[in-house]
C-alpha cells in the first residue's frame, strides 16, 4: 500500500512511519521538519520537506491512504498564533481533502483529531455520541476539522481519531505532555510539580497510538466515523504518584486554573478488533530507563512552545 503521512516527522509520526514501512507499505512523508527529522532512510520512504498546505495533486498519485497528523498541536502552541492555527488545522485540511477528492486512488483518509474536543465532561463514560463542547481555540479547530473531514465520507472512508494524551518514547521526543513531563521532572529535580491534581485525563501509550493508525490502515469494513483512542483514565495526581514509584521524587501540589477533566470510553474502537498492548506504567518505566541510560536527554526541541518561540516560528506567520 502507498501511504501519505503528513507530519510524519512529529512525535507520533516518528514512531508510526517505521512501523508502516516494516509492515510492507511505501510511505511518503510531508513535514516542515520544524523539530527535525529523526526517520532513518529507507527505499520505501520518501521525504517532502514543506507544509502540507503546499501538497500538489501530483504528489497524491497512486496514494491509497492518507494519514493526516500535521497540525498546530496543543493549546499553548495554538495560542502563539491562533489565526495561522485556524488556517492550518481547518482551512488547509479542507484544501487537502479537496485534492484527495480528485485523486481516484485514495480509499481512506485518517485524521488525527483530539480527545479534548469533548471539553469538560462529568459523565463517567465519554463516548463518541456525546456532544462536543471545546473550551480552547485548539479544541475548536479540531472539532471544526472533524466536521469538514466527515463531510467527505462520500468520496473515501473517513476516520477521525480522538487520541487521549499520548505518552512514551519517540525519536522526536516530547517532554511537554503530562506523563513524559513528570518523568523528566522526577529524574532531573527529584520533585514533581502537580497543578491541581484532581483532573482526570485519558492516556494512551505511543506504541498503541501508532497501532491504532496501523489498524485503521490495514483493516477492511470499519465504518466511517469518529473513534476515541484512550485506554487509561487517570487523575493527574495519580500519574505523579506512579512516576514517583519508579523514580523516587517528592510531589508538590499547587493550585491550577486548568479545568480540563474528561474520560474516554474507547469501546467503539475495541469493537473493531483493536487491542492495546501497553500502559502508562510501561511509558514511565521506558522513559526513566532511557534517561538513566542517556539514550534520551532533555533538549529544547522536546518542548514545543519554547522551541517555537526560539525559532520564531509563530512570528513567521
């Protein structure tokens, strides 16, 4: 199968792309490489360094599946450049869908949305049928892009994946997501700073996140629609406690003005035959060992917003 992956050099893409290649697929990656390119060359891998908004119709020739990961990700990044974020996450996604619509070889379009589109929910089981009440600009761009994607379901199978917070090791590491951040704090400072703590967050190991995209790529007969992808609903404080059991560290509690608290029910995805294989504890253990063995170190690039500010990425637009 020939697969186009936008944002293939990102946190999830850097784990997903090698697995697609190992599964026998040919992969074309389109990425700005703002945070570098950590993918190993392969005869089955083609790089195109540019924004996905500049994809040409000729670059979709013979593509069977598009996995659209590229976006301005997370609330703080979007807040740096909200107008450009709306253009990228919604307008340019629409333009990409228009190109795909006119490419007869494309049979699937898989969109990386966000579990945060639900907003603050009190329901113990947050399924795909619940209303979306996004509370940030980032969440709103994701909800809007989902609706645009689903409007193209007459042309190809559309899968809008709503990932939980992803955790775990990647060649393009991130230390600005909660599990990874807490492990780094414990390792460097022997202290974990928890803002609030009662907020419930769904989580997914990065290997399982890649597996979700592989599953949707290779499976036949999965209905078009939205799919939650999160398998562990854990409070922020309990995440810190789990980290402190692996790396002995003090937990410092501080007040938070972040009200986001939500759970995910991913039974719809599980019903398609998907089975997760890793846990938050696995991610904590793997990151801790990689830090201790110096296989991964703290790096400015692993902190999205500070790197974007340093590179003046937001000012370009």
